[in-house]
């Protein structure tokens, strides 16, 4: 069974190029092997699964995520750190503005890879 600890006093911290983005850490989920959680937002699903060897951090990029209305980008910041970001198709403009503001570069749209 998934163990969830809700933060009574969430940790709040700032991130981003100019530390203008405020994040709030609201809960901790503890998964055992072969347990999965599903995030639901605006009727779209996103799964995260724990395995004995690590994690499945996303549904199939060129399959189910596409069907749910998401694109998947490999992004690099100015410090040469790489991130995988899942973007709502309807919010691509917001995402591109975020990347520009935070000096992040879209290396490629992984969901568009043919091989």
C-alpha cells in the first residue's frame, strides 16, 4: 500500500534563473516495487511507477502520452543540466515562454523521434 505523508507545514522554496518561481512541497509518497501513482489534471493522466531497478517516470512517450495530449521534450539549461519535460499540447506557448525566460533550450521533442 502506498504511504502518503501530507506536509502540515509545506516547505516553500524558490527556483529558476532569478529565483522568481515559488514551489511548495506538499506531500511525500512512498512506493513499493510495482506500485504506481497516477496524476490527473484536466482529465489527462500521467503515471509514475516504482520498480525493483528504479522507476518508470513516464508512460510511453510516443504512445500513451501522445494520446493523452502531451509532448515530451529533452531540455538543457545554461548549467548543462538536462531535464525531461512533459508538456500539455494546449500549453506549448506557455512552455516555450518558460524556456526562454529561464534560458533553457529544447534539445529535441522526444515524442517526434522516428527511431
